[in-house]
């Protein structure tokens, strides 16, 4: 399943929240020589090493997902239960699940800020504002592929792979998602692009953590596609609900509000996935 197919899944001992998630960039400030002589530099503060997780914390979610996949997609109760158990037991709730998406959330902020500028000032000015005026006038697919290094951060080996893979899939989906012309973006179009991207990032994160090699997937190709599409649709529904709820609370999305908006959408989406599974 996408990014996660290349490995056997996250080890249970891995910290729930990696130490590098949501940390500020490590930029050193230049200090004049005279200032250095006047003040002795304090000892560098050692980063807090996160505690290891319960080695069995993914076990229940993997078992239920295996049951769902083995049913060729007919056992939707096991699908919902698996994702709910993943959020509740494997990660300790929607707050931790959202924090685990640190790299993807940063990319979401970058994407929404660009789309917001494009919506209010046009694509050419948006591209010029990030130093990529050469992309103006190119086909929309070429523009978005050209934005990948601006949108997606470059730290966190697995997480950047998840985020870039989700971004590329989002670009591929734009033509078939009835987004329409992106020359003058509407709020609805911005929501649609973000919805697609957030869905792919959460799907990839879940698959990577559960580990596709530990899941008994169907041998029939059509059934595998069905399983994958149902998983994505389940996540997409939660993401769409979360986005709509947050948009209703605000008075439009501005760059000052973007980070808070993204945090709330991811946390709300995981919360919805958790509750829907518990209702079964």
C-alpha cells in the first residue's frame, strides 16, 4: 500500500512521538567576538530522549486489519476497529496521533499558505513570492511537481518519504478530482486539494505503522485495490468532516491561522476515526 509496502512496519519499541517532530530549525545566531569574551556560553542543553513505546502496542490493530484484508474488504467492522485501536492503543489518542504527523503537518501549512496566496493574488504572484517565477505559465502538473521542495520539508527519513509520496499522489489526483481551473482558486478548491493531501498522509502513516508485510493481504489484485480504496475512503470521510468543522468555526483561512487550522484538522480527523471504530 503505497509508501508502507517497502517495510514491515514500525517497531513497537519506537517512541510514539519521535524527538525531532515539531522541533524548531537549528539555526545558530552569530555572536560578535567581544560579546563572546564578556559572556561565557552556557552548556548546550541535551535533547530529551523520548521513552520507548510498548513493544506490543501495534499488535491489536494489526490483527484486526489483517482480518479485514483477508475478508477481501467485506469485513468493514474490522477495518474501523483496527484504525480506532491504532489511534487509541497504539498511539495513546488523537492528540499523539496528530503530533506524529509533524512533517506532514508542516508540508500542509506550506501547501495551504501557497494556495491561499494563489487564491488572493493569483498564481504568478504566489510563485514569485517563493522565488519560483519560472514555473508561471506551465501546465498545472508541472507547477505542482516544481513546488515539491518548497512544500515538503527535507528532514525525517521515513516521514519525508510518506509526505512526498502523498504530495505526488495529490498532484496526480488533481485532474480527476473535479478541482477545475486553478488559475483563480476558490475556498472550495483549496479545501479539496488539502483534503486529498491530508488523506494520503494519514493513510500512508497508518499503513507504515501497521506494516503491510505483517498483514495478510488478499492475493486477488481486484480485492487488494478494493481494500486500499475502502481504507482511503474511510480516512477521507474523517478528514473532510474535520476540515468542514474547522472552516465553519472561522472566518476564512489566512496565513496567520494556517498552522493552528492544520493542527486542529489532523487531530479532529484522528478523533473521528477513533470514535467511528468504537461505535461498531
